[in-house]
């Protein structure tokens, strides 16, 4: 674990975290963009969810907001490291400090709490008095792309960034589990904003797939606004009856060509 004892180590740590956070966003965005928009463009052309063309300059606008988001994520991450050094968190570095079964359980526990927090804070951000100032920046991207994944207003970025660090104060987490959670979060957000459905036909009714959010599910949120508020999973939308009535029909429409062509 990085130790911060001087101004030099503070700024070096901040720089390393920023490179890791913004670099992760850029790498995954480029990877998914290249894979599904360039390399496999012909095979996945029919799976584009939203047909409305993206606005001129939208990519750079989203990257600009994502840069600010990454700076906010960096500041909160450095704060978490300082809290760890003062023994305020439940982070641990020895994998054997807890039973090994706790490792996957801790990740699932954090994802469940994160999902619950995000679903309800997301619905709150859609209240008229809040939406304009906090969430509209993200919804300016009606037709999304991998670059949309971190494109948030600074207030929303802060609300998104605080969850996992706060949970480290109450849930024992191995430091590698935190890193894995951040990777899962980035991959999930990139897939959800890809605007190309990459999951196979009938996956929306599969025992696992029915609980996972993908491009079709989240694209409907960007176009319909009042449905599909989830982050990783669909269970809160199902429980609260906020899943779009058009989801299954649209998913079938986008995936009904033979998967053997993929």
C-alpha cells in the first residue's frame, strides 16, 4: 500500500492515481470502441440501439467531463489512502487476515450496496429540481458511446465516487478487491454506454443475463428518462416496476439475427 508522508509523495500518489483512473477509462473506451465499432462493425451494425446520430464534438465534450470526473475520483482515492494510513478504514493487505471465502463475498456485498445506493440516488437525480443542475450533463448524451461512461457533472461525479471509499470504513476489503471492483465498474459502465448490444440472443431471459444491465437496457434510460435506473443489475428496476416495458422487445429486435454471424 502506498504511504503518503510528504508533499512530494502526496502529489506523486495523486498523479499515479489520476493516470490509473483516467487511463483505465481511456483504455477500456478505446478497446470497446475499436472492437465493436471498427473490428466487428459489420457483424454488430444491426445491434446499434439508438439510431440518432451523435452530436458534433460530443466525443470531446464527454472526454472533457470524464477528465474532471477522473480528477474528483483521484482526490477521493487519495483521501481514502490517508484514512487507511490513520487506521480509519477496514482495508487489509494480508489475504489470509480473513477466510478466503470472504474475498468474493466482500465484492458481492459492496456491489449490492453500491447498486442499492445508485438506484435510489439516480431516481433522486431525476427529480426536476435536481436533474437540471446535477444529472443533465450525463443525459446530454442521448446517443451514448464508450466515452459517455465517465461523463458526469462534478456533483454527480462526487456522489458516484464516495460510495466505495465510504464502504471501506465499515466493510473489510482487501486492497486488490477494491481494484477489482473499480475494474468491474468501468467495464460495466463502458458496456452499458456502448450503444451496441453485445450480449447473445435471449440473454435478457437467461437465469444470469436477466439480472445484468447491458447496452439496450441502459440506452432506453437515456432515451426514455423514467425507466431503467440500475447500475450493474436490474433487480431494483424489476422490484420497483421501473424497468422499461420496451426492453425485452427491443433486445429481441437487436439480437434476433443469427448469433453464428458474430
